[in-house]
């Protein structure tokens, strides 16, 4: 309780992650201009960076950019840092956006070969990568995805990065954000 260095370390890490997310937002904005196929209703303004103290017992920081969360549907690119676990990049689509992009996502994913994970869980706002919530894309074929997504209200495609890979993290996050955006082409 007397060791304030723990709090100082956490503050420095939180500041570094928020700075990383702000820099990623600039890269994402550039990549969006290249892809040019996202709806104009998305929030392309200031990235929304949020943080909390208790996702399954651990603090987190996330950035939704670009994003639209509406009763008619959601479309968001989410970058998340979950203390003690991982960084992740997730494409989250539901409602009208699920209807619009589902076929395109299936086609692009089944010809892709990238190490994405597909949400198989039933809870739209769960972000952990345990096998009850996500499964490797390599285990699916086109028919499987169509069946899984037909009965769900949302689609989530993600990639996670262990905290041990900090040296390549920035490059990997940039690359994964770009690759996930390209799935919408």
C-alpha cells in the first residue's frame, strides 16, 4: 500500500497506450481514405478513447474509431488494451451494417488466410479471446460462417496480440487495422 511506484508505472503505461491509440487513429484515417467504402454516417471526427477498471476483473483502455453505435445498427473498429491479457483489434457490425456487409465479409474472409478470430459467443459486448467467445478463422469455411452469422445479431472479427510482443506491437496493430478495414471492400 505504500509503494506508489506501482501507480506511477500504471499511469505511464496508460498514457502510452492512449498516445498509441491517438497515433493509430491517424493511420486509420489515412487507410479509410484509401478504402473509401465506409458509410458517411460513421464518426470520423475525434476518436473515442474510453477506459475502465473492471472488465472480468482487470482494467482496460479502448478506442472506437471510426464508429457508429445506433439502434438501427453498429459499425466500429475497436482497438483494446486489456491489462495483463492482450491488445486486440475488432471489427464490430450489427443491424443494418451486418445486413450490408455480411456477404462481403464472408467472401473476403474465406479467401484471406489471415490469422483473424471470429466471435462465436452470444454476448455482443464480450471482448475476451477465450475459446468460448472466439474461434480461429482457419477453422471455418464459407458455409459455416453463413450459418453462424445468420442466427446472430452481430458479427465480430478480431485479432489479438500478446503483451510480450511489444517490439512489433505498433506495426502489427497498424497492419491489422488496415487488413480489417480491407475486409469491407
